[in-house]
C-alpha cells in the first residue's frame, strides 16, 4: 500500500493505492453508496466508511473517486482545496 500527495492546480490530491485484487467494474459505481458492500467481503463493517469519507471530502470543497481493475489493485483518490494556493 502507498500513500501519495501532490499539488493539482489549486488543490491537493491524496492517493491511497494498493496492488491487491482490485474491484470489479460493475461494483465501482457503488463503492460510495450507503450500506453497500462488495459480495466477496467479510461484511465486518456497516458499509458506511466510504460514504462518510465522501461526505467529509465534499464538505471541504473536494471530490473523491476510485480507480481499479481486477488483479491490478485499487487507488482511492481525493482532492481538497490547497490552502496555500491563495483561495479563501
């Protein structure tokens, strides 16, 4: 797993990436849905973590998304406005 940060215009982009099993294409549109869990997970949680993360990121003026392919890993990325970029 890796954690990366970079400036992207007037934002900071954070990426959390792994080289694991990846997420099936048909599941990708649902990963931020409330209570949704992938079929192959242990179902140990409530299915709220990514929904909460999305709410926090968006409340700070950012956006969050996922990139994945089965067998190639997953990257969760989000942006927040860069406070040093001179914005409000």
